[in-house]
């Protein structure tokens, strides 16, 4: 998924989380991303990230609610990607 601006990320993540949409959550990551979840699960790549989120949203986080608040985005530098 491509976001128009970096500060769209928190809201997009919260919306996907609220919808329990593991695929939409995974699409927010780079195709070759590595992800370590709050429960200690490790996933490599979007497919594994989606699988991990699906399991956690059906289990440990089935009743969890994510609310966004104030966010602040700062550039990491001109060489960051």
C-alpha cells in the first residue's frame, strides 16, 4: 500500500487494526520487511506478516482496540529510505 504522506501511517494502521484486516496491516510494510510483534512473533516478508497479524488478531489481540492520538513525524535524514 502506498500512502500519500508519512503521517497517514498511524491512521491507516489503526483503521486496519480496527477492521482486523491482517492483509491491510501487512501491506503497510515493505515487501521484504522483518516484523517482531508485541507477543514475540517474528515474521519475514508481507505474507508472513499478514499470517502473524491474522493469528494475533484472532487470539491475543481479539478484543484489543487501537486509538491514535497526536503524532509527530520527523525526517530521519536525506539518506533515509
